[in-house]
C-alpha cells in the first residue's frame, strides 16, 4: 500500500510508520543507546537502519529526533560522530567511498 495515497502529507520523521514505531518511540530507543555510548572514551561501532541512525545523529547533536530528516544516509554508508572542543559534532556523514 502506498501510504501517500491515503495520507498525502505523511512524513516518516513526523508521523512514524503505519502500524510501527512513532517518532517518539524511535527517539527514546536512540536515547537509550546514547546513554550507553556517551561514557565510552573509545571508538564505538553501531550498525542499524538508516532512519534510526539519522535520529541518533540528531540526538547526538542535541536536536530533536524529528531533525533526523535533515541527515541523509545512503545504504551501506558510514558516519563518524565525534566531539570538537568537547561538544558533539559530526566528523563525516554519508560516506560511501571508504
């Protein structure tokens, strides 16, 4: 079923998935991962779906989960989250060449 046929204004990062998680639920799940990752002082590798990682990146920067819609991630792309002057930052994103 094409969700836009029923709801032309539908956006996944605002409305969530039909019969699936809401944006708040995805954000809460990403926040739980952030809580576990932030104290680690070494590199951490996370594999997940693109939508989850987009929300994760937004929360990493202190933005709302819905801001994940602004961070594109292609299939099998890489992103490095880091810190600059002790502030969360994105080192690189959507890298498919590495």
